[in-house]
C-alpha cells in the first residue's frame, strides 16, 4: 500500500464506517491489521515518541512485547533515534522463534550479523508535521495492540475492505451490533450495492468498537 501525494485529499474525502461488534468478532479484523493500515500522526519523530506520546503505549509494553520492528523493510535497534517520517511503514512483531527471530530482534546480541540491512539514524522530514504512517501487526501484537488501533480508527484501502467484508458469513453480520456510515445508522445487512459503492471511494476510515 504505497503512500503518495494524493493520500491527504483521499483521506479527507474518505467515508467513515463505525462498527460496534460482539467481542468474539474482534479477531476477524486481525487480517486487516496484518495486511497493513494507515494511521494519522505527527511524523518526523523518533519511533519511541510515536509509540508513547501518540499511540499511548507504555514503556513496559514496548520493551516486553514489541521485540522486532521493521522500518521500511529494515530491522530497527534504537527506537530513540530512528525516525518515522511521513509515508514510513512500520512492521511490528513479538518475539519470533529460531535463529532468524533472534537475529532480527531488537537489542539482540546477534544484531551484528545483520548490520548491513539494519535501519540506521535517518534524516527527519518536517519534524512534528501532520502525516501518515503505515502499520503492520504480527503474532501476539495483533491481540496486544490491535483492539486499540481499531478503536482509534484506521484508514484502509476500500478495495481491501470490500474483499474482506464480501467473504464474511451471515453470522459475522449478526454479530455486528451497529453499523454507522458517515454518521448514519445502517438498519439492514449490507447489500452488494453497498460494497460496490464503498469500493469506489479509495479509502475508508474504519473504527471497530466492542459492545459494552
């Protein structure tokens, strides 16, 4: 999912889709989180700042759970100096098994073996400028971080969201307790016309809340 100069205007015009779902349905959306989604943020800042100040992640969670970080495809060691610029892609994972997992892990004693491919200190874009980053979540972080991002709201390509919804069963929609499109409740199960309309939008602002 490449970010280009048209993203800002596409995001501004993107419809909003707010779903309130049964808690048992939340894991179905992990597929979207693993494929990648966009979040609005202050870009041109250290990854550590992005995590703590903007995403509200505790230092303990970051240190204990986010074992492996890729910035634009390169493994990251120092989140205090590595910058997430506008358009960056961050892939986040818990501990991965085996020698490869140990080598890619942050602060790993084996980090020297992949020094040539690691993300180093990079140049800031406009510091604290409004922008977007793409996030991809894997393994245990889907459960740890996924619900928070879904509640905060994510920007998803409409074609991907259409494909996701199109393959869901009637049971999926029965467990959607409320569907709100651009502030208006949808009182019936979505039809094929709704999916086609959504696919023509470019992006969709998606929020998924768990029924209290």
